[in-house]
C-alpha cells in the first residue's frame, strides 16, 4: 500500500508499476468483495486504467514530468528550428536571442529550489525578454527574505471608511489584469450590529461612503503561517517564504486551482484570460515573486507587495489608505508598531479555529 | 501473556515513530503563532533594512512621547503664511472691531466640538499668534501641535504614540516616521468627509448578475 500511495497526484508517465497491485490483499478477488480493496481504489492515479498510448510507448522509461516534457519539446523544437533556419534568410541576432531566452525559460526549475545565481539569471532573462518584445526596460529583482523579519498586518475596522483607495493602488502597483478587473483586495460593507456576515455584506457598492449604519472590513490574502493553500499544490508552485510571505512561482504553476479551493479566505485570484495592462500603466519596479507580468491560466494573489516590503517600504494599500486603517510591520521587532497593536488593542482574526494562523489581524479603536 | 505485552510495546513504538514523523510543519515547535512571535523576537537584533535614504529628503523632527521615540513632519515650513506675526502685529482683541473688506482666514469655519467647548483662542494664543496655547495658557510650538490635540483626545494620543492610530510615512522599517494629527485632520474641521469610493468593479457586477459567481 505504501508504495502505491506515493503522492496520488503523480502523473506516472511510464506506467511501469501498477498491475501487481491487485494481489496485495490475497483474497483472490481483483475488484472489491473482500473489503480490503478500498485503498487500491483511492491510490490508483488518474489514468492508470488506460492502455499505453503512443507517447508512453515511445517514452516507456521511468521519467519525471520535467524530463518527459523536456525530451518531447526538445525534439519538436529541433524540428521547428531546422525549418526556421532553412527558411529565413536573415535570422537576425535578436530573434536568435529571443529563442535562446525562451528555451532557457522553458526548462528552468522551480524558483523555490533555485540558487541565488539561478534566480538572478531568470530575472535577467525576463527583463531582457521584455525589452526585446516591447523595447521598454523594466527593473526586476529576486531579493530574498531577510533574517529576523516576519511580516504581519493589522486592519482597524473603526477607521476604514470604504473609500477603496487601497484597491486602486493595489491594482496599479501589482499590474493586475484590467480587462477582468481583477482585485486582490475586497472591502466588505457590513451592517452595524449584526456581526461579521460575509454572505450579506456588499463588496461592490457604489454610493457615498461611509454609508449610515455600516462599517467596512477589508480582506485579501492573509499570508497564513500555516497555509492550507500551500499544502495542496501538486507541483509546489506556491510556498511560504522565510519572512512569512506566501508566494507563487507563476512559471511553475500549472493552474489547477487547488489552492484557490483550499484557501478559506478567498485570498487567491485566477487568470482566466491573458492579463493585460496598458503599456504606460505598467509598474516597472517588479519582483519575480510579486508584480511581474503574469500569463493566462496561472494563480496570483496579494504578496504584501514583496517588491516594496522587502525594501522596507509599506505595501501599496497601506500607503494609499487616507485613514491610517492599515498597519504593516515586522512581527519579530518588539518595538514595531504592529507589535504594539497586537499587544495593546483587542485583536482578532478570521476563522481562527481553523489553525491557519493568518498574519492579518483586525482591531477597533 | 508475555507475547501480548511484547506486541503491545512494539505497537506503541511504531505509533510513537509514526507520530514523530508525521509532524511535517516545523512551525509546530510552537503552540501558536503568538508563542512563536514572542519566542523568536526575544533576541531581536534588528535587520539590515532601513528607511533612512527614503526619509532623507523630508523635514522631520524627532519626538519622545509615552516612552516611544519617532519622527514627525515639521509643520511651520508647511504653513503658507507663517510667521503669523508678519501680519498680526497687534493682539487679537484690538482687531475684532476692524471691518474692512474680506477678512483674512475668511474660509476657516470652526467645525470642531461646539461653541461651548472651543473657539479660536482655545488653541491660538491671543497675545502671540506665532505660538499655540494649551488649556492652561502655556505656549505650544506649531511643530508640536499634537500636544494641543492630546489635551482632549487622550485615547487617540495613546494609540498614536504606540502606532495604532495614524499613518506611518514611507514604510515599516526603522527609523519610524509617523504623520502627526494635522497631516490627516484639518484642525478646524477634523472629521473625515463622506465621498464616493474610488472605483466600482463593472466586471464583478456583470458576473454576479449573470450568476457566474456566488
Ligand atoms: S489567506 Fe488563503 S491564499 Fe493567503 S496564505 Fe492563507 S490560505 Fe493561502
Ligand atoms: S493553481 Fe498553481 S499554485 Fe495553485 S495549487 Fe495549482 S499549481 Fe499550485
């Protein structure tokens, strides 16, 4: 059982292991009947029941997802490369460079496992590739988490007036898709005296605010210290960094949306279409894990503006709020204002009983 | 009997092994996030991140209040017509009778508490317009105007010095710089106005109408 039960999500391209599985219970029955077959059913990966197709016959060797993909694309590209070189008279330097970059980007590893040099290399490639495509220069960093930093956030419910300046600032700062009007932050307008009723709250109001008899509460990714979204990702494209930020490698994400389903706080957003930002509105100060341009079919979310916060700045929402309802800081610094809030105000978090340990507290004056 | 005992202890051993390996979160060293924060910040030695270069161009003053030391923006340089004594050569009382054309400060309407509690000279010194005045008549510098506010708004003052009230300037990293009261509140009309939100999400509206989202 233990052997068959390795990560149930593995694609098992080579299809070499199963089959003997049937005899593990010894009842002679191959499908149920003795009661000892439940495990089997659960552990067989999707696709196990199929016959080998053409692809698997060719690559009938033990191989992980990357290698298989690599080999397959390599052969395709060699073919394509042969065609282009033979056809184009002027295969200019630029398109060669572009092809080289695309090639290397295609086969890079998971950012989470990269060395600092590799991180820098991919960032340089992305910057160069953007330059080649648009003739514009961006600056992108791969700044790592600093020691002795754990980011935390506090939100003052009695101060928020529902202006949504934070939402606008976030969209601009983080290059969010203008077509689908993606927004990481939601401001929920709630009725006074009825507690926190998210199903009855309105997060897309348009009238003068603050409205009589209402209060406002903002949500976004809470950067849980025990993030359920991270646990479910089948390819480890999302993880918790040392400074507590929960981040996504947009180039490693396969768009399965498990994390979205696992998040109890509606913290994640999915790109159903290719995200688009007018060229003159693109924020060119970027971080690999933060606001760099995303593509269709990947997950994204608030990163506490990693491109700003790792430089000591506040996230864009904190800076944009005209009421000072948003407080951000280093939880490990006993003299920080966020620590003062946690120690002196009556703070609470959403769904605390889940044990997700969000690093996002609410408080009142 | 002996055999039973043997099986039992083996079982226990396996169980213990299983438990010790099944803890996959290294965070579970601590009972809760709060414990972890407390424990890991005991020997806090600071970080390499500083806001100094970002704050360099701003004119800031260091203040010490309630055991906290932080920077606030200086005020006098921001006031258009400071020093007031450049116009106010005579004490206020002798000016009340003058009725020539539009008065200076005509646009200042006091919407702060009520007439019983406040008028101009609750905060402005009658004899020296370059200074503010406390309730007991001591002079307060314009740069320290928060000392005026804190006479009544004691709870807000405490929250402000601690960092729960008021906005920080530039970032979270030290040195701490916070806005002072008058950077966000107009002292003559301190409450925030109602206004329209800065955006409305038409896509969200559409999706909800079509029932695509809950
Ligand atoms: S709020 Fe949601 S997306 Fe953010 S860390 Fe927690 S579970 Fe993950
Ligand atoms: S959508 Fe992307 S980040 Fe989320 S679980 Fe799937 S692969 Fe991981």
